[in-house]
C-alpha cells in the first residue's frame, strides 16, 4: 500500500502562484508514475498533469500547459505541481495519484491505483 498526502493549497489572487506537494509513504520502493487531477464543484474530475517514474516524461492538459509544471524528487518520495499565472477557473480540489509498477505517463484516472485526500486551491478574481 502507498499513502499520498497533498499540501500547499490555499487562496490566491488571479495571476498568482502556488506549489502543491504530494508526499508518498508506505511501499514507495516500487516504481510509480504519478499524476495530478482536479475536481471543481459540480464538475467531473479532470486530468491536470502526469510524470513518468524517472521524471523524463511529462504530460499536461491543454488548459494548464505553459502555466503548470510537474516534477518529482524520488529521493524524498515527493511530487510537485508548480502552478503559475493562476486563473479563477483553476479553482478546484487537487488530487495526487500514483500508478504502481509503471514507468510511463498515463492520463486516465482509472489507470491510477492510489489517491490522496486532496487539497483545495481557490483563485479569486
């Protein structure tokens, strides 16, 4: 089992930045591809960004491309999501996810095995 804990959410004005962190614990010795998803009130969960186990491959939703950056520090079992130029439409609960025994980037939620509890990001206009 792997436990994921997100942090770094909060309230920020439009145009501002936040950095989310996702700390993994438990059986982190396995290879995991990681991803970030978000869910706004009344909307379905959507893919935001994903990163391969090595960090060499990344993929972004079109809505965040050029503004968000996903990265990882395997030595500290942590994945980050740097969010710049935030917009009110980025307001959502952000979730970290892990896909076990996978070196490749995946974007569908059902392909992930473990999920964090989420962290709220609110962007005011």
